[in-house]
C-alpha cells in the first residue's frame, strides 16, 4: 500500500498561500508567503461514538502542551488545564483520495475534503470580470462530512488550528453569518453553516469540553476551534473556507499589492465569496481532477497532481502601483521570484493554463531584468562584446532585486551561485519564441523584434567573437563572472552539468534556440536574421553530432574528455516538437542512441530504476526527469518507464521527503534541495494534448 | 563588578517596537510587535588594528553557520563560503554605560550608542503638530564612534543584523541619500553618513571580505551589513537610525492603524526624520538620562532606567478608523492590551509623562470594556445585584477582545484566569479619581459622574447586599465566576493574594477607592455620594484595624485564619498621598507596625534581603516591591532598604533573567513570569517630584 502520509499544497491561485496538510504531526497549516509548511497544529475531528467528551482527529497535530505554567508559576491552578481527550485516528483506519484539485481523508464516520480547482486566470489586460474575481479569490474550500446514521448519540465535530504568526493573536470572526477563527487580517478559517460555535484556547479540549460552556473565548490561547453537534442518526456535511489576505504592500524593490485587492477588501470578504461559490468550486474541482489525470497511470497521475498543487502554492499574482499585473512564481524553499530557468520548465503548463502569464514574465525580464555584458575566454582577460542576457531571477522573499540583477548570481565563482548568462539568454529566447509560435501572438513578437535580434547577436558573440570560428556552441563566459565560470541551471550538480561552456545540454538547447528564433524571424519577415540563426543551428547540430563517441554516447562537456554522460542532452528537443516544428532527424537519431545507451543502471539509472540525470552525480531532479521522460516517449519513441515512475513516486513518499510536498532535487532519492517546489509541472507533457 | 550582560529595550514612543540588545548571543535585534526579543544576530564591529580582514564585534551574535549546503547539495562549491573572521570582543574589554535614554558600549577603539529619549506625547486632541510628529516618530538613533587616531591603517567599521521575519527577505534601501538594510516595509537600519556601502549575504564576512567587491548584494542571505572605512589616524562618528513601521491595519477587534501614520508614509520617511533630528535627540536623551536618575543611588537609577525602557517598548499609540486616538500598553511576554491592573501601577509614570493616555485608557474601559454583573456569596447560588465593573484587559496580541470581555478572564475557576471584577472596579475608580484630582481635569470627572456613581453603587453591593451588614470590604464574587472565586491581580501567588474576598490588600485598596471617590464626589457637589463613600471608607478602616492581631500584623485574608502576611497590605496608601490628601493616622500607624513586623528574613524578606510580597509565596513582583518601597519610605517613614535594592538588581542581572530585559515576577529571584514587562515604572515614585 502506498503511503498517504505526505504533505500536499491546497492553494488558491495567485495568493502565494497554501493550506498544506498530510504529513503526520503539526507539520502543515495555513501557510502564507512561506518557504515551507507553516508547522501549525491543524484539527479536524469527531467525538467518539461511544465515549462522550473523547474525540478522534486526523493526526495533523502533536499532543497539546500545557502553557498555563507561564502564568501560574507556582502551579496552584491545575484546575485550568484539561486532560487530553483528542487523540489521533490511527493511520491504519485513515484512507486518502488524492487528486489534483480534491484531497479527501476518511476515518471512521468522518470525511475531510479540501477542494482547490485551478481556474484559468483571464488576461488582466481584458479588464476586471467576474471570472477574474473568481479565479483569483484567495480562498480554499473545505468540506467535513459526518455520518452519524449508525450512532444513537449526538456527537461534536470540529475544525480548527493553532496560529503561528508571531505578530497577531488568534481572533474570532463573527459577522454577517460568518463564524471563524484566524490570525490578524491575514489568515482565517470560517463557516456559514448554522449551529456552529467558535472558541479560542490553549488546547481544543478547553473549547470542546469546557467546564463552563458560557465562557468567553480565551484569547490568550492560540488554538481556534469551530464546532457543532451532529444529531444522532443524521448525516451532515459542513462547509468551511480558509482565506488568505495581504492587505497592503506585498513586495519591495518593485512595490506591489496582490491583484485580488481589486475585488476583496478583507479576509472576511474572501471567506464569504469562497463559501458562496462552494457548489461551483466542487464541480470545477471534479472536472479538473479528471482532466489533470487524463490518460495517466496511477503513479503519473499522483505525481502530476502533486506537482500541479506545488506549482499553485507558489503562484503570486501582483499588481504594480501603476495597475499593471505582475505574475510571480516563487521558487519553493528558496523563494526566488520568477527564476528564468524555472520559467522555461513551467512554460508548457503556463501556456496551457494562463498563456498571458508567460508573456508577463518575459516582459518584465526585458523591462527590468535584462543586461548587457562583455565576455571572455577562460583564463584570458581579453574582453569581447557580449550582448543581451537576463538575470537568473527577479529577487527573493518578496523583495525584487535591482534592475539587471538577480538575487542569486555572484561573480568570482565556478560553481553554485555563479552567473547563468548564456543559459538565461537561451531560456528567454526559447520562451519568447515558444510563446509567440504556440499562441500565435504575432503582435507581441513584433514588439519584441529588437530584443530577439539582440538575443541572436548575443548568442553569436558567446559562440565566438570571430564569426569564422563559430561552431554553434557557447565558448565564452560573461565578464560578470569576474574570472569565474558560467554555470547552468543544474547548479548543484557536478561539472557534468555545472559548466556552461561546451556543455552538451546547453549545446542542444542552443540548437533549439537558433531553430526557434529562425522560425520567428522568418514569420516576421526578417530573412537575414532567420538565415543566420538557421546557419548557427546547423553548426550546433554538426558540433553535437561530431561529439558522438564510438559507443554512440556524447560526453557531458564537448571536447574536454569528461566521462560524464547526461540524460538532459535531450532536453532541447522538446521545444520544436511542442510548437509543431520538425526536429532534425540525424540529431534525433543521435540523441536516441545516446539515451538508449546511457539509460541503464550504473550509468543514468539508480538501482531502484529511477532516472539519474548525470552518470557522475547522485543529484537527480524530478522536474527534469519528467521532462526528459516526455521527450523520450513523444519524440524518441521510448516506451513509458513504469519502473522509473514507481521509483520516483517512492522518492516523493519517502518519510524523509514527504513533509516537503513535491520536491525537485533528489540525492539518491532523498530530497536535498529545491524542496516544496513548483517546477514539477513539466509533467504536463505526459498528458496528450 | 556588576554584570553588563543584560538585554534592555531601546524603543521609540508608541511603536510597540524595540531594538533590544545587551544579552550575549543572537538574543536581541529589531523587535516589532513581539512578546520578547527578536533573537536576531546584531553586528557592530571594527576591523582589527593589526590584522587586515579580521574583525571584532560586540558579542550580539553567534558564529555564522554555512547555509550554502541547502543549495549546493553535493558540496562542490566550498568556494562560496568565507572563513569566520568576525570574532566577539571579549566581555572583559567591553564596558557599558547604561542610562534611561542612552546606552553605550565601549570596546577597544569602538563605541556604540543607542539614543532613545522619551518626549512627552502631546494630547492628540490638540491636533497635529511638529511636537506630536517628533514624539511618535518610530525611529531609534544609533551612533558608532571609531577612534582610529592611534592606528596607521584604515579600518572597516560595520553595523548590521540578520532579519528574522519569515515573510520578507532582507533588502537594501538606497534612495535620497539614505543607505540601509531592512526587511519588508516594517523594519530597517540606515545611515546618511557618506562613504557607506551596503551588502546582503549569509555572513558578514561575505560582505566585508568579499573576494569580488563589485558583486551585487546576495539577497538570498538574511544578513544586511552597512560598512565604511575609517581613515588611518582619524576619529569618526557615524549615525544610523533603526526604523519600525506597520503600514496597514495594526489591530483587529477594534480596527486601528498606528498614529504615526499621520506623519510617515514609509520606514524610509521614519529613518530620514530620525537622522535629521539626531542632535536634538541626543540632547533630549542627555537631559532625560539625568532627570530619570535624579536623587537616585546607583541601584535604583539602574532599575528605574531599565523599567522605563521596558515600559516604552510596550507602548502602542494607535488611531481608530474614526480618527480617535487609542493608547495601548502591551503586557510584555503576555501581550495583553491595557491590562487594568497594570494601568493603575503605571498611573504615576503616565501622569508624569503623558496624562492624556490615562484618560484615554479609562475612556475606552467605559466605552467598551465595562460590564454589569450579578454577585453571590461563596457556596450560595443566590444572585444579588452587582453592578458596574471592567474587564481585566482589552485583548491580546493586537486583537481587541469583544465588548465587556477580557482575553484573560474565565468562569469556573478559583485561581489564575478567574475574574478580577472587584479589583478592576477599584482600579478604574482609583485611576479615574487620581487622574481627575491630580490633573484637575474637572470636565472629565463631570463627564464621568454617572460612571463614578455606578462604581460606588457596585462597590457597595459587593460589600454586602444588606446595607446594615456592610463592613467596607469585598465579600461577594461576581456571578461571572460561575461558582468559582474572584482573584486579585496577584493571580499567580498563593491564596494569600489570590483570593479577592476579604483580602487585606484589596481591603486597603478599597478604603483608598472610597476615600478618593468621596473627594471627587465632594468636588462635584454630590454630597450624598460623598457621604456614603466616606462612611464606607470608615467601615473599611475599622474592619482593617479590627484585623490586627496581637503581634501587630494583619492576616492576608481577614477573618479566615490564614497565616500568610503581606507587604502589599500597604499598597492602598499610595493614592491619597499621591494626590496630596491626608491618610488616616490610625490606619497608617497600623500598617507601619504591620510592615515593620513582617519585613524581615523568613517572613517577608528573602535570604538575600530582597522583598517577599507574601510570607507564604516565593513569587515576588518587582513592580509591586518598588511601589511598596516608595510607600514605606514616603508615607510610613522607613529608611531606604539598600540591601534590598542590591538584591533586586541582582535578580534582574541574574544570567537566567537578563535576557528578558526588565521582568516582574521573580520566583525566589528567578524570572518566572511577567518577563519583558512594562510594569516596573512604579519606580517613578522613588523620585522626588
């Protein structure tokens, strides 16, 4: 039996918020703008059928501790604490139905369901609309179902949590038919079901078993509980909403507020709107549960659902002071904003869900996060004209970095935290071309014509300052490296993927960039540029093919004699195929042979059958594995690797990893970085369009 | 030598903020709306005179840990970490000059000074003014002085901290001549001294010893550092400001924002204004350093300065949506707001500094936190008319409780967290009378005439429903106790001070309330009420005097045969004296005898000479000790108890306590509750007016 003890995001769209739940203990809760779970006790429980005043709840909390000792220092007042009466449902009696938009736990007579559809977000350029309001309402729907039909007693049912915000105490909301508990103006859970009561205390027993039911809430406590009584012999469903709200400034560097502020003035507004739309949300979620799993086997359906959730937990839809929209994907535990090498992986999913967000990200890269550099050969101080590129990210932890600079890149390094100038240039060029070609937004491509020309010029320069010596592959480093070396997005792997120059992965990606941009230029009537790009693509292809060694594989770094072999050599194939363009047959064949040869245990597979991106590194990234699986199957004609899928599921569900919801970097199957991460939606390529 | 290793608040007025520093390690920092220190590393250091690239800093941080492993999971990139080069100045070479408004550390060639004058806050009813703006500007001035006159080398000097807010990353402020580091829109440190640079990194060495000085800030780090170079042979003073800012909603329950929002739109505004007023702030602080210590010996000057600081760190000056002011004192680690039994102790200090704040607090108690109850005798369910009283507090942790309810009081209890109905009635009545009589604000007393009448009626009822049986002392409990028993503010002590009925401490306090309210009624021409109150005072006095036992002491609970003896029996004497009214000689004499008899080791003194409020409890509260010391000396003619002062200083400086700045509840000298607390300003009564 597959473990159900894993955290998953349950998030509205664009609120950088998640009701994360599923891992045992106080390891989830109402996470708002966090790098990981909120680690709050969360309570959903039911009175036992045969013991009054005893409760069983889903095991998302630890046993309560008695805080009264801080107030009652000589311990005269034991009368104030309550014996623990809320126990965990045993995991063996809990079942969980997990889909992309509906997550349901059942235990005894209790069902607990979190419902999070992901509606398309209308392009905000089209103006305000009810659809836009509904899409970005920062609320999450919860249902609690109690089947008391076989019980002769009425039983209490409750939902609540303990707040972890250090600035604001837990409060009760009681207005306009809404009853809830929350912290500050930022987070709350509420219901409009009738017959509920709300309490605040140090422990749920103090509310549920209060010796004085008429007591006012004990606001010193940080546990807020909503409860009611289910009549004997009845079956009832209660609805709740969890709401998130950032009232004022959301980010510094670029001052913004959340886009939902157009429609909502308080977390109470959010809760009410979410509850009012419950039926619609449930229907939407059901539809999307199916569509996100369409054609997928159990393992892939699980991983895709998980990845989609983690993506939405990272979405942050902002509005600048001038009213223009700003779409941010936060980088999981790292919280970097709109990391461009994530953008390109999330591209396929975003183009499916909300194509305008891709355009929005690319525009801001041009407006604020573009730069011009000089470049140099390794070990040589001579500076040559480089050209346009883009920063790795736009900032971190709700703070936008200064123009032209990421939060991440530093000079003087050869490894992690060095510049990714060449790769980010390719990333922007590919994203822009794919966006334009896939959506047919020719107006935007026309607007970006000069930028695209500058991208091409910059790519050429980075190949070789001397046109005669160009081979289609990056050979120089940005002078921003101050004598260090550019790296690739695989910053934490060994040199097989770390070094940018002559990197096979980047060579194929560069080939794809030239091919795509050539198509764009052709569409725009820029014949000369199209020709140049096409020639460069051909050179790149020739260089790559020339690197094939006698065993049919290509080395990770071309021409430097490294033994490492890479799966992501094939990454660059995806883009042309995705926009419906033909890939070059010889290149496809060569990469097919390469992959066939390396894709075995001891080379590019772990012992459990999971894919190993580099033969010389134990660090393998699930987002990239998903991507390469799709390429292998859709372009190279490989059969789906079910053993690998199983291994990858096992990685995610390993008790050491499952706290972090969906994670990317797996060191021999252990989440070691890029935890709680949005990038896994490359899995969207598993789905047939 | 007295220890200098203690945290102290360094706070603006009314911002609920404190740059807390002084305890070893990462145990202070920029605390904003917290229940204790922010526990942030804080850096102020200087390059060593004879070793380039090595630094000594005040020991307010732990050795830096290397966080790059989360990103560089296979450890290929050791190049990114820097060897630790910032060491602690040894405590033996550090000296500290600590006064109420200036706190200065010296170590080697470095001086570090935090300057926090506490200007009077003009009554906001008088409208906006430059004085009001200056008084409530939420900024703190810092000076760093480097004496490099004896050094042939230029040396780097730096100031910075690591931010602990979980929502916002550390950013750099660089605008309009202001250079700073901070988190979100809420907290920042900045300078307008020329020649400074700002960096962000994981450790200060990455900024100070950067291998690539042209690198952009590494915003993934949470350590922000401002640094410059002090030329060889020069002496320089640099000024910084620490700023605090809550942009939007500050509290729920009653929706407010900070009053400083009238004048400041950003933390940058605050920083600029603070720096522009530096000379003025320094001069003010010097004057107040003297006035707060006037006539006090070293121990008392220390304790008073410490208490004043902790008071200001708890001040929160808000404005309601209708523009009316709302002054809050937060209850230290408990964060309860405007706890009425603290208000009465802080009364003397507030009347000295900002009398309108007392009126403001009392008004809100009448407007929202008054209630009417019934009352009953212990063990008897019969309900009698009670009358008006006031809740214990107005809420907790920036959440105002519902009308008529505190965050604290619960029914069904006999100890901690029970109701304090009778005492809070006395507290409001005394505060109102003292405010009116001391300030001469007769208009306000007239406005409150009905409330005061209701207070008297409620006091009478709580004595005995049958007028013939009244003895001037509380004999009934509020029905809000649901069969429990009312307690006193000494909630955490044993029954000697815990029980309200027939409590000696409350009896004397009640006597004072009757006397004061009688004077107010007389002033208002309410002869009948004045007469009733006077008669009740006489009855109370008679009851108290009748309780004197053969040894000259009075028991903690009148007529219940308890052995406990109390120092706070004398508390009630302070109010009449404070407003210049005569206390009754027989009562004064009796209490003098009582105190003389109990004030010895083994009864109401600890072995170290510190005062023990109750002979039967080890829990003694410094705020109340200070108050009772002042009463003993000013009213009962005792000589100052220097041995006790010394003991009390030692309590505060005990390494187990010194982290919490000023704390109140000391269990045999160990801070066990009411830590980081505002109530110590009863020490203001040590000063001659």
